[in-house]
C-alpha cells in the first residue's frame, strides 16, 4: 500500500457499522467506533454485542486486544487515517430522502479532517450524493478532494441473518471521486475483503446499490401479486414457483410474503424514484411495486376474515408468529408484520405475537411483549398467522394448539397437526 493506514473510524454503529468495525478490528486495524447512542456504547464497552450476527466473543476479543474502542467523541476522528460513514439514510414524512444524519456526520468529519485522510460513505443513497453533497461539505475545511483528502463511496452489502456469506466474503464495490481517490480506497479495502470490485464513479457505485435492492423490491412485489392471482384462480403459487425453478436458466425464484421490510429494500427504490424525477424520469415498476407491497398486510387480513367466515374480527384472539422483517434476525424496521398487527387491532382483534428474537415492539403507541411458548400451548388463540419463517418458531405447538393457521411463508410444509392450515397464494382463494 502506498499509504500506511492502520487506524480506522466507523461513524454509526448499527447493523452496517458494527459488523464493518469488528471486521477491520479482526484484520489487525485499530478501530474507533463512533455513535451517539449511550446504550450501545455501554454494551460495547462491556465487550458485548447488540447485533445477533456479531457474537459477543468477537466484540470482547477486539476490546481486550485494544483493537476496538467506542465513543461519542467526534474529536477522535482526528486520530483516524480512514473514516467510514455508516449512518441511517431514511425517508422523510413525504417519502423523500432524508440526509440529516449524513450531513451531521459530514460536518463533524469536516471539523476534524487532516491531510491524507480517507472518507468513504457506505450508507445507501441516491446517485450523486457523494459528489454533490459530501464532497462540497468536506472541502469547506480548505482541503481538496483528490489531492489533500480521498473521498469515495462503497455500498454496504450486509445481509442480516445470512450465515452463508460472511461479510469479508461478499464482493466489495468501491469508487472514488477521482482516480487517485479510488486507488487509495481500493488499496485499503483489499486488505480486508476477499474481492474488491472497482467502478468508474461514485454515481455508478451508488446506483449499483439501488439497482440491487430495487431488483429485489420489484421481484418480491411481483411474486406477491402472483400469489394474489393464484389465490383467486385456485392455483398453488408455491407449487408453481417450485416447478418454474426447475428450469436451469432464465428464472430466479422469489417467494410470497406479507411484504418487504428492513431499512434498504422498501426505502432504496424510493430514493431512486425521487432522483429520477429530477431528471424528468420516473419508474412505473417502482410505483406499482410500492403499491403491491403496501397492500399485502391488508390482503392477508381480509383472507383471515374469510377463513374465519367473519364480517369482523372483533373479539377474535390472533397470534402473529414472527415480527422481524425477515427470518432469524431481530430487526423490525419497516416490518410488514407490525403493519399487519395494527390492521388486525383496527378490526377489533385481540392480537399477541411470538418472536424468539424480538422481546418487545411498539404498535400504535402501545408496547407489546412476545408471548411465551407455554402460553401458546394453553390454546388461547382462535387463529395464528405465520408471518416470518424463523428457524426457532414453535410451529408444532402452534399446529397442535391453534384451530386455524394462516401460513404466509409456506413454513409448515411437511408438518401436520390438529390445525386447519391455509397458505398465502395456495388455498386462500374464494374458489377453494
């Protein structure tokens, strides 16, 4: 490496920042983790993790070897040779990009910049953000990007709950504002990631991230629409998908669900849609997909009412199994399960939930706690909805104790019990 970068700062220690920080620490770098959440800092100082994919042992080892420290002191940025920005980039109330956290981080970094420092944005955002927003703010320091400091974009590709692909094994896309920026960034990331993919510009790297997530968003929404169509026609969508995926080319399988969730997939396409409008363009695919995704929880609630042969769910006891946005994680951001619980409660149902990874949630301003397995076994529920296919869900207990189970994930395939089972997109249509 032409630069001797051995101290790295990671700004934002959430689902993206903490795994990145611990990865760099494990590769021998001294890592300064910066976050404003006191609860996170307390946990990390004790050598513990608050993210399921990062075992306590990895954090403890990094802390004990003095390879990782966490702080809210932005002044520590002066000690870093490289800074990675991993802050949230949500949507505002108008469903437009909200770069508040990024701009706050940029101001703090600007105020502590020194020549030779590298700054890489990893947060998902629209094409042009690094070049049009981050670069000008950093250059307010008087340092010039490309000669004094090196700025680029590298989209995060963290997949919570995916045990098949460790972070360092996922190809890492990198870019720079200038060729020199890209070269410096590439040299650093090659020491940590097994495969680094360099693209021509930060705009291209930002668009890469949006393409990846919009592709998933559109296809998941499409298969949910197919599930609705199959339901109305009395066709098993799960059987159709399995048959289609037997083709060795030209088909990638996606599966029905109550809707997409998480920070990225429901959000990133809307970043792209917003940016497209600035160029006089729009995406009908994104618009239609967003509509389908938003209506899935309501579609499921209606199917449950039909299955119970009720005009109203008033007084009905319903258990929702799984409230995280995907399997085997504890993240409930943009979870369609929580939307579904809200709709069920609006219909008058008494709703409880069970999730082995999520101990409590807030629904309509009220805190709910996960019901225990022994409570499920008491036969208190009229209906259960399998909303997330966690490996650790007590599926057999549900089948044995709840008279009606609506399975949105085909999680009960191969199991049997006392319950009447209805599956999303299979036997939930009026022709059944």
